[in-house]
């Protein structure tokens, strides 16, 4: 590889490394942080480096680059192609130079599966005769789109940890070893950021990516105003850059901002307007009535419709196979439509009770007996 790249990842502290974790999204960083914290609690001698964010750094990993600050979506990625090409090439160089026992990819399949293929092509991966195992934590949602990716994954990966119990069957026609490690949101020590509180504020959750926040925040603000909710609102944000973006809008006096991981106690909420990401699952498990919404650029949406073959985009709706949260996507995501759903969530007791029943069903579904914890699974990958 050329020496003219705009940046170099630092060498591992102490000169050696057991595990490299790659988590490009805020949610993946949080899940991976829990896994690494558990691993290092059991095996403190392990040396872990990460391309991730603050959760992985806080868990004890050496943070080589904060990828959560780089998160992009849809065709915004094309504006950063040079960065991602450089990043992938630099990861391959780094793995070849420092030979970790394993690389663990976390979610973000668009980036991570490409890196895995490049590591195999370079001969550094175990499947190509190299020294480094390639494993995956949190399966790509191949049951929702591009199912044939499972065969490429089986060719390149040495193991996969899933967080939904049904996912093992999705890979049954491949030779990829898959372990169900339980969903982190139902573990006994997990700190949920939200809880249901009948008289609490309304939650506005526009997402963790700048493009999505730019599209959804104005719609959510107008919907909140139209709803006549008669209570305060809270925006939960994952990073300082998202806070700054939210603050650029004309915010009402009864709206406050709080960082997702800042509070020791969950934020109590009576209803929620949320994107379809990780926070929607937090809200669903907490039994907070609400609505899922999403807006992306038209071309990304059109292409997504061609490859996504499921009825819903919200993960709770997908798991339950019904609309726990009504979904308003693209042009349907109007302030009036969201305001009507918000009013319903705040005033319809039957809807509140159904949401609570749906939450209980989700918890039971995700609490199926697991093969191992994520930390134990990772320890086994490093030991084998």
C-alpha cells in the first residue's frame, strides 16, 4: 500500500494486540463496549484495540479512530468515498502489520463485510491461511434484505454472534458457526435510557446521523406543536455533533436536550416520535406509545425498496409481525400525521395498554436461553 495516505492508525499499545473491534455506529459502539467490558473483566490480560467510539474506549479498548463521529447514510456516503477507501486500506495494512488474534466486526455490514473481503483477499484472514480470525457480532439483517450475503459471510468469516434467537436458522444452509448470545437490552445489568411515565414528557428521537436529523427534526418539532400535547418534550442525542445540529433549529421553550448516556436514571416519557433505529427498540421494550418515522433522499429510498423485502422497518414491528408502532415513511411522514398519532398515544388508554402487552411479548421473545454471553463467545473465539 502507498505511504501517501492522509492518516495512519496508531500501533497497538505495548506492541501487540489480541482483538480489533470495528463498530462504525453509536449503537454498535455501545453493544461492543459491553462485550469488551465483560471480556476484560474475565480476562484482564487481553489487549483490545478498536475503531469505534466512546463506549469502546470506556470499556478499556485502545481507540484507534472514532468512527461514530463519521457516521453517514444513503448517498451521503458518496461524498466520503475517499475516506472510506482509505480507512479500509489502512485497516488491512494494520491487521497485516500487527496480526491480532481476531477482528470482530459489529453491525454496519456495508463497511464491515467489505473490510472482511479485503482481509481475505490480502491473505491475512484465517480463511485465507492467515493469522487472524474474522468474526461478527450482531448479524446483518439478511432476513430483511440481500439474503444471499450469508454465503459470502460463510466464505470469509469464522464465526457470528446473533442477538435474535431466530437468526441461527437463517444461516442453517451455510457452514458459518452461529451462536445466539442474547439481546443486550434484556440482560439484567443493562441500563435502559428510557421508561414509560404516563405524565412524563414527549420524546423526540430524530436519530444519530446528521442527514436523518436534518430531515426529521423539523417535522417532529411541527408535529409536537400541532399535537397540543400540553407537556414538555425531550430530545435525546448521542453525540455533541448531533446536539449542535438539533440546536440549530428553532426549538420551543418547553423542549430540553439530554445526552443518551448521560443520565443515571432512565428518562420517563409518555409518548415518542422516533426513527426506526436502536432507540425505537428501547422505547418498545419500555412500553412507550408512539410512532416510527423515517426520511431519506429519494434515490436511496427507491433503491431500498428494491432490495428490502419486509413489511415494516421498525425492529419491534418486524419481530412482532404487526405494527406495534405505526410507521410513516418518506412523504407519509407529515407533521399532521405524526401529530395525530402522538395525540392518540397520549390519550387512548386502550393503545397504551396494548403497547404494554407488546412490550412484554418482546421481552419474552428476546429472553430465550442463549448459547453464551457475548463476552464469553468472544473469549472462546480468542482461545480457539
